[in-house]
C-alpha cells in the first residue's frame, strides 16, 4: 500500500469535512452532507484497511469498497454542486469532484493489476 495514497485519501476526507462545515444547515442539506461525510471518510478508512488484508481476495474486496465509497462521494459532491448557491464554494466542490474521480481511477487501475 502506498503511503502517498493513504495520505491522499485521508486528506480527501478532511477536505470534504471542511467543505461540509461551510454548507447551509437545513434538513435538506443535512441529509446530503451526512451521507457525503460518511462515504468520504469511508474512502480513507477502507483504504487504510487494505494494508491489513488477510488474502488476495480480501485485498480486492477492500479495494472495491474504496472504489464504491469514492464513487458515492463523487455523486453527492455533484448533487451539492448543482444545488449550491454559494459561488465561493464552487471551485472547491469542483476540485473535490475531480479528486474523487482520480481516486476512483487509481483504485480501478489497482484492481485490474491485482486481478491479473
């Protein structure tokens, strides 16, 4: 497991949390924000768990979880981007969508390598 990827996924979770702390507090936003915080932190937590895999199958399974959670994070970021009215947050939301997309791409490439 690459240390830089471990740090990158952790930073992603922190950056998403910081973004979420700046979003409006309403029943509607809160449901999206709570989901986004859960799945973005799960990206980092599950990537960390990859290093503790007990077998190749467990390793692949843990990577699949990271892929799913990163994709889910990207989804919620895209929804928030569409409903967001705070133009100051737009660039950060776009950056985090790109980061989630890059994490998914890296994990997918790692899965292909692991399976071959």
